[in-house]
C-alpha cells in the first residue's frame, strides 16, 4: 500500500515540476515579447519617426521656433 502511495506522489511531483518548467519557459517568452514591444513603442514615439510617418500627409517640422504671445491684462 505504501509503495502505491509513494509511486503516486512521485508521479504527481514530476508532473508538477514539468508544469512549473513549462510556465517558466512561457514567462521568459512573454517577457522577451514585452521588451520587444516596449522598445518598438518607444522608438515609434521619437520625433524623427513621427516626421517620417506624417511626411506623406504633407506635414513637416517647423523651421522657425515658436513665438510667445503676450496678452496685457487690460486687453483681456
């Protein structure tokens, strides 16, 4: 009887170890995918990348710096 219980517990433990190993591998793959997606997202937000994407629409970067508008309190 003890031998059957021992075999059953050993089988259960081995199955649990295999399941844990599968979960670790899946976690590593998901972590790598997350890192890749995050890097792509950060790259796509750069001004140079945005300029490339909006160029076909006819939009370009302004060559003049922005001007500051000053409104006097009595003109409000």
